[in-house]
């Protein structure tokens, strides 16, 4: 046992020492930037401002954070703070196009059309195809009642952007009202190009699972999410599993749930869901659950909740119409370039069994947004009061310790990949530790509002079926609107 401890320590040190050392600021600031942009897309401007202000205190020279914070200020109607940040960026980099565009937009909101128009013209002089600058210039001219000049600019813009819906909207308004005054478009605070408002998504997933015991399954999931209001979201999820063993008969289970999520404050979110499951024998049972999410500190999320869910990992388990009543708690903390996660759950099963699960993960990323390397550690524990041989994890106890290493990278603006490998030891039914490993390969392609994913997972032990050697292939498609 002592030899195994020495071996694990040696592997852990080797993993850490063989990964190149990179600057730490970029991935941490990028993480803050992405979190802020997500909050802006969700119209949660208060949360975006807090995240970005915290990030800017750590990285005061990061212009991307300054620009995104200025945008959040602008859409939260804190115009003075926004203008100050945009001008600060331009003092440091006078030709910064996005800071100039956002400053021109902010000055237009304040009816300072002279300075706003000058900035728009400077942007167009350096890039005549800058459609947002062209739109801003036309809008300013229309508000100044310089309609003839606005029409000339509009005609020039339509030559370069004939398919622009916004330009067509301005043209229709001008054609309808002629040369009369009052034809200027209302000064709307439109989302900036880098943070287009997306209030929902459609997602479909298909996954094929197999293990060395002959268990097979095809899992099809469809999900729909929509923001009803700024603080209220609905999520509909439907999943169907087709389960079989080797070339034997199949069992199909289908369930659906609808969830409402309400944000009561920037640091408090509650959710409730309900639905039903239809088992392979045609019997139907009710599903329900609820969750509370707290954000007590920056980059720290604590969640807890209860749910009733179906248990159908294998063909054998499908014969028992199993349900689990689960209590769950989780902590997610992201200090700088670290990721720290812990989850715990306790479930009572409808066959009289009960079980607990505990998982912790510590992962440190080094490098930038285009290329990064990771080192970390993961601990898993599963324990059941009794092993009923019902087809859901037959051993009554399982634990594993894995050292993690991996790489993530970005190719162009569309493709992102993240590959993680784990190597360590596991114990089954309190037996001696033996080697264990796993592999996770995740790939994403983002094309406009579409996202396509292809993933592959290999595990030395299937933690739901109890079989050694399992693998899963998964395809995902999503549309954001």
C-alpha cells in the first residue's frame, strides 16, 4: 500500500512538472470576460458589472475587460461610467475600433451628435464596410433632421450591405415619411456586436453507450430553454433510452420534465420542476424536484436541492421501474485559473436500497485562450447499503483517486477542443487498490447561432453499471436565439 502511495505521488509530480509553464493572467481574465459576456447576454447587467469590476481590479490593464465593463455600464444606463472607460481605452490606444464605436454610441444616447458623428466618420474612413458605424452615422443624421444627408449615407450603405435588415428598416421609414421631420429611429440601447442578446436555445443530443458486460444503450435528449422575462426562465427536457444487452431484446424508457428558474436577486436563484416517466412495461410515475442556488462570494456558487428521478442504466434495471429520491449539494469555485468542484448526493431507491455519491475535483489551467494545459486531481466515491444485483452498479462500494492532465485549444473563431486524461487507482468493495484510467475528449464548433459538438468518453469502470471498460460517443446540436 505504501508503494502505491509513492507511485501515485510520483505520477502526480511528473504530470505537474512535464506541463509547460505559461502566463497565468490570460486564462483567468478570459474566464472573467466570458462570464461577464454571458451575464450581458442574459440581460443580467448587475451581475455582469460585479464580475467585470472584480476582474478589472485583478487585471487593471486588460482592455477587453474594460470594454466589456463599459458595455455593461451602458446597457445598465450608467452612461458616465461607460464613457469614462471608453475614453480611457482610447487614451491608451487611440485607434481602438470597438472602444471608438461604443463611445460614439454612448455620446449619441446623450444627444452629443457632433462628437458622436465625428467618431463614426473616423471609423468609416479606416473601414468603409463597418456596418455598425454606418448605422450609427445614419441614425445621428436623422435625429439632427439632416434627412437628405442621411439618405445619401443610406444609399451608400445599401450598396455595401444590400441584405442588411436594419438598413432596409431605415429605408422603409424614410420612404414612408418622405422628407418630413420626425423620421429618426428611436434611440434603442441595442446589444453590442460581441454580446448579441440570446434568450433561449434548442438542443438535441444523441449518445451511444457500451460496456464490457454487454450492456448497450442509445440515449436521445431534446431540450428547449427560453427566457420568459429577465429573471424567469423555463426549461423543457425530454429523454428516451433504448436499452439492450448484446443482441437481446430492447427496453425503452421515456421521461420529460419542465423546469421554472427564477432569479430573486443577483446572488439567489430558485427552481422547481415536474414531469413524468413511462417505463418499459408502460407504467407511468410522477417526477419532481427543486433547487436553490446561492452566490455568497465572487466566483463561488453553492447549490442544494431535491429530486425524484428514474434509474435506467441497463436493460436489467429497466425491468424494476426504479426511482430514486435524491438530496444533492454542490460547490463550484473558480479562483483565477483554478476550478474547484465538489458534489454530494444521497438517494433512496424504490426497491428499498439507498446510496451515496461524493465527487471532488481540483483542476488548474495554464496558458491562454488559444492554447492551455491542465493538471489536477479527482476523487470519486459511490456506496450502496446493499447490492441487489438490479443492474445499477452491482458492487456496494467504489472509490478512485485520479491525477488529471489535459489540453484545451482553439482553432480560428469556430472550433474549440478540450481533452482530459485521468490516471490513478481504484478500490472496489473495499478491496485493494488497482490501476484506473479514463479519457474525455470534447469538441465544439460554433457557427453563428449554431453549435455542434462531438464527444468521446472512455472509462476503466462504468460507474452506473459496475462493468469494467466502457465507452460513450455523443453528438450534440444546439441553436441559440
